[in-house]
C-alpha cells in the first residue's frame, strides 16, 4: 500500500499538484515528507516574542530552514531582523538563545544604536547596564559585503564560524540587494544565485540554526507569466510615494529562491495599516497580523490572526509557486482526510 500513487488517492487535482511539485508521488513519500516537516519543527524555534505569530508558527522562526521576510522598502524587514538578532543574543532566562548572530548587512541598514534602543525599551532589566548592552551588541557580528563575490566569500567563511562561534542566528538583509545592479534581467540573476540558494539552504540544514533572509519586491515585468506575490491595493502615505507606480509587485529573486524558502512572511501595508502575513508555511494557516513599529521595535497590534480569504489567495497565479494557496487548502483538506488513512496506504 505504501507504493500507492498519490494520483489514485482521489485528492483534488490542486492538492495532487502540490505534492507533484515536490516530487511526492506515492503514499510512502508523503509519509516521509510529513515526518521531515515534523522533525524540522521539533528541532527548535527562535521565538519572535510576537505571541500570535509565534503561535501560528508553532514556536517562532524554525531552526534548520530558511525563513524569508518579503516586503516593500520601509515596511519593517530590517526592524524585524534587528529584533530577532536581539532575541537570539539574549540570555535563555529572558527567552533568548544566548548565542551569537551573524548579520550580513548588504545595504548598511544595521544600526547598533537602534538595536540597543529596542533592547533598552523591551528588556530594561538587562540593557540598563551599559556593559550588558555592549555584551549583547558584541554578540552580533555584522558583515558588509560590497559585491556578490564578497558575499560568496563571506558565506564560505561563515560555514566555519557557524561551528566555532556558537552562532544561533544567521540574517541576510537583503538578498535581493546583492544582485540589484549587477544583473538587470531576471534570468541571469536567478541563474547566478542558484549556487547561493543551495549553499544557504545547506548552511541552515547542517548548523540547525534559523536563517532569516529579507527580500524586496519589484515591479512585475511585462513578459512575466509566473508570480507568487500579492496585489498591492493601497499603501500608507510614506510607502505610497515610493511605490505609486508599482501597482503590481512581485517578490524578487525568482523561482529557485521561492522554492528554497520554508517560511515566507510577507510584510505589507493596506489602508495605512501594516500587516505580517504568514504566506508560506508547512504548518501554519494563512493568517495576517496587524503590526506597528515603535521605539521598542516591531509589535503586533493583535495576537489574533486574520484568516486570509479568497481574493488574497486568488492573486497567486502560478501553480508551481502558489505555495500559500496550496498549503492553506492542503491543511483544510488534510482535516477531512483522516491521518490514519495516510498511514494505511
Ligand atoms: N525608532 C523608531 N521608532 C519608530 N519607528 C521606527 C524607528 N526606527 C524605524 N522605524 C520604522 O521602521 C521603518 C523602516 O523599517 P525598515 O528599515 O525595517 O524597512 P525595510 O523593510 O527593511 O526597508 P528596506 O527594504 O528599504 O531595507 C520606518 O519607516 C519607521 O516606520
């Protein structure tokens, strides 16, 4: 029964296509995939200290896989990364990982002053002592590669440091900025990044730490037939000015990258309100959380996620890349497909 074909299980075609896209064709392969997903999530998490989001992600940013933060300029991706860096470096009794962080700061956006501000406001008991604040900040190692080749070199060096330095988090802010300017057209850019995508994924897997990568959005090119982002309908004033002409944005970096990412959180603004959307996850339903950025850093305005409904999901057009759509539906369908049934095949 283990070799029973997925295509013979009577699943809706859209669900069967999700499995096919992952080379899962038999019941046995499906069970193995389930096991792998469970193991990934047993390996540990870095809590974001945003309760609703942590609950949706079953504990926070998972170890051993890539988590992507996607969104337009100024939405708060770097602020999110700063908060995660702080949390990874905090002592364990404050909910941190008590570790070091490697922060690849491609656009020189990292600010230790801002990091300490977030720390002082969120954890005054630790950060009111200057030496503690310095120690925390000193655990975050910032690298600033000036080109794609420098970035390649940094990645190779990181592999060694990951084993030596008790590194508990790797941040790359931003991946898209590395290739912007070096390659103008999507095709060479995606091809060139193929090696980096696999390498970063393998870094996450072998070191079993969370790897967080930011990605920007770009205008959809005319000849593009395949995209996986959402339509931007309205923006708050600050962001509106920058994106007025980009009514239809897609996440940069292309298909290889999209498939390599396990968790995708989309940060966007609608009607003046910022939201974090769980856009891709093997376990979390498609939820959106309103958030704000204050002197204490990024904070959820509500821990109750808003369930994403039809129109949002319908804007995802390409079957092979429509992961949020497919996983959302997959979860709904797994509910009516008894687990024991999967086991019996
Ligand atoms: N001290 C602060 N207090 C309140 N809000 C702040 C503070 N510092 C930054 N912000 C908010 O963070 C926003 C910038 O966020 P961030 O730099 O994370 O954007 P981003 O998504 O990384 O953009 P880019 O793609 O350009 O790097 C500002 O627009 C502001 O709203």
